[in-house]
């Protein structure tokens, strides 16, 4: 049982980008990739956006055993996607798969303010999936991808699959430890332009949770508010446990959104994968930031002159 | 209506560690009381506690209950009503203060006292006690904490209630917190949660909020319960739980694993089920409660 295709003889995660300008270009890469997996008897999975999935489905023979997953459900949260994929991959390996092939896609919905967290996802998975015999292609529609997205795609994927069948190393690729160690401030959330609704110095964890509950006027999904309460509580606990004084919580809210920042005077976690992967068994910490990332759709962690900040948003 | 009469048991040693330990569970509540009135009062100001104790005694008398009042060593408790209704017990008379409480024997002693009170025509039995001298050492505190938990269940089934007072200045905040969290409610004890018994030994009630501040206090509290397996599961009624973090869920998992059981956590908080799902806890099952 050996690996096939471009990843034949490769150990670990063979991570490729597909930067397509047309459906023909996408199909030129995707169809041989999928049919090759099917021929080799490898688990072969499509997790493209709805439109691209339809294009690929139409180009494949009707009875081909390719699994189509909903890309939208898979890519709700970066840390959630890592957890779900790791579970999926572990299951296939346990069942004896010599290689798993997946073609996935991050679509234009995440090319806005959320992109930074997805760029970090793309970088982190080079490490997070490396224990599995995975060959994946991450498709990006260049007709909708902004310049920053294009640059980050090439910096986070070791190679690109070309329509002519070549697999080309990306010269600007950087290893995930380097990429993830750059914790630049994200684009400010529009809500942050106004004065915060709450600004609490040295909040207790109970204060922090209550501030979130108080900001909810019933128009957010109750589950989203409960999950934000979990995330904020963990972020504040992390600041006290691993950060430095002073700890400060600020909260902004509108009718349908809540944004919270938790800042401490330290320099943030040393582990570049903090938040995206659980570290340790929970006895010595290491789960808090991961849970915050699992419980909240939009998380950003960054350093600036004021220290280390984690920003969490719901709605 | 109260019909006081002389107790046939009068004249025996009155210190609760010295009482005879006969089992006496004949008179039970029709159904377990949702709140039996087992409260912890943590204090540093003697005068404030004395005033509160006095109010509790007055309330109990007004309710037709018999009261045992065990004041602090330095308490000023003159002027209490006399007669059969109130018995003031001085530590110096009743206790060997190096004693380590035997939880089962102590529950039996209070069961007998409750029966006595009912037989004498009182509506119930109330204890207001400063038990600081009984929890000074680690061994004493561990035994007394186990006792606090099991007497709570007796109170749910029988017309007994209690205020257990601890001198925080003398014992320290941590020691008081260990005891306080095993009551139905606590005053000034610095605890954010209460873990107290359900109707049976297979059920506990968990209320409040558990986060970093409760980190190992909760694990210690769980070890002091008498949660016992029933069909391989114990139930933690968390209807009154406002928040629980991953550390507390992991503590529950470790406790259940050590007892070779499954803890069923019943809570209306959907976030708890999602959090437990992330943590993959084989010995904890979260069920939705209304």
C-alpha cells in the first residue's frame, strides 16, 4: 500500500494550491486528481464551494465514488476545520487508507476581514495534518481573490498544481512557525470605531462573562452568545494565567454583533499554533485559547505596543 | 402548633460528637426538599456573626423549631430564650477539639436529635453552630467536609436545617472555601459554586459558576461527596449552573473515571454540551435540562 500520483513516495502532508482563472483550469487539475484517487482506491473527497462543486460534479462520470462534502459547513471556523479534518483523516488512516485526497476551497466570503485567520489556517495545517498521508489541493478562484489573498496563498502552500499537470514549488512559501509568529494587528472591526460599551480594568472572569451577557439584547442567536461567553471567559483566564498585568477588557456591540478584546501587557503565546491546535492535556493549561477559537467564529490574536490582544466577535 | 413536652432522652451527653449514634430515620419529609436550609456562614467579625446567629435562633423559634446553638468561644450570647426550645452548647462542655468527626455517626446523632425534637412536639430541628474548632487540621477538615455533604442529604429528607459558621480569619480563606462549597448556600466564603447532595447518593446538585477561580476546589469537593453508582451512572443536576469551564469539566471527568462511573451532567446550557463535545470526555455525558 503506497501513495500514488504527485505525492508518491512523499511522507506526510502534500499541500498544494490551485489558483484558477477559469472553470477549464479548475477541471484540468481537479478531474485527473480525483479520478487518480478513485483508480488507486484512495478516499477521494471534494469540499469545494457550491458553484465549483457543481462544475466538478458535472465533469465526473456519474457513478464515480467521490465523496462531496459541504465546504461551507467544513470551513465555518479555522480551528473547527482543523479539528474536523484531523478526525476525518484519522478515521481513514485507521481504516487502512494509504493516502487520502481532498480538494477544498475557501470562497470569496472569507476574503474580507476574516481572511487573516484563514491565512493562518492554511499555514498551520502544514503542521497540523503532517502526520497523515494526505494530498490536498486548496482551490482559489483568482477572479475573486484580492492581492493579499493571492500573496498569502503562495506563502502558505509549499507548491501549486498547474493546469498543465506540473507541480511547481512556491518560491515565497514560508514555514508555518515563521508565518504564524507574525502577529500583525488585523483590520479594525467597524464597531471598534466607536467608544466601547464596556471598558473594564482587571476584570474578574465573572465580570467578563456578565459584560457579554449584558451586551446581548436578544437579537443574537442565544447559542452564539453562550459560546462567546465561553470564549471571552477563556481569553481572560488565559491573560491572567499566562499574560502580564495590566489586563483590560473592552466590548463593543450593535444590534446584531458583539466584539470583545482582551489585552494583557505580555507578548502573547510563544507557541505559534496556540489556539489552532490544543496543546497539552488540559492539566497544565493549553486548552483555553483553543476552546476560545472553537467557540467563536471570528478570532484574531495580535501584538502591538499595548501588549497582546485577543479579539473575539459574534454575529 | 408546638406542643413541648419533656424528652425521654434528656440528660444524655449533648455534645454531638458524644451523642449516642442510633439510627433514626422514621420521620421523613413527604418528598425531598428542594432547599433544606443548609447554609455556611463565613465570618471575621464576631459581632456580625453573633447578630446573625441570634436572628436565626429567633426565626427558628418563631417557626416552632427546637434550636441547638453552639456559639463561638468568644461569642456574647446572653439573653437567649430558655426552656426546652433552645439549648446552648459550649464547646468546652461538649467537644474534644482535636476530634476528627465520623460522618455517619454524626448524621445518626443529629437524626436522633431531630427525632427528639419532633417527639417533643417541635416542628423541626435547627442547629446554629460555629464549628471552627472542628476543622483546624487537614484531617479534621477532610472528615468534616465529608460530613457536611452527607448531613445535607439528611436535611433534604428530614425537618432539620443548619447554619455552619467558620471563622475565616482563623482558618484562612481556602479552608473555609473547601467547606462552604459543600453547602446549599454560603455567605462571604469567596466561593462561586455550591455542590450539595441530591435526593439519593447517586445525585448531586451543582449551582453557580465554575472557572479558573474554582479550579482545584471543585475537584476537592467532588472527592468529598459520597456520589455512588446507580446503574453505572451518577447524576449531577446542574439546572442552577450558570457557567462551567473546561477545567471543571475535566475535573468531573477525572472524578468519574476514578470512580469507574459516568457522570451525567443535566444542564439547560447548550454551550456545556458543545464544550464537552470538544473535549471528548468518555466519563461525562451532558444532557439537556429545562
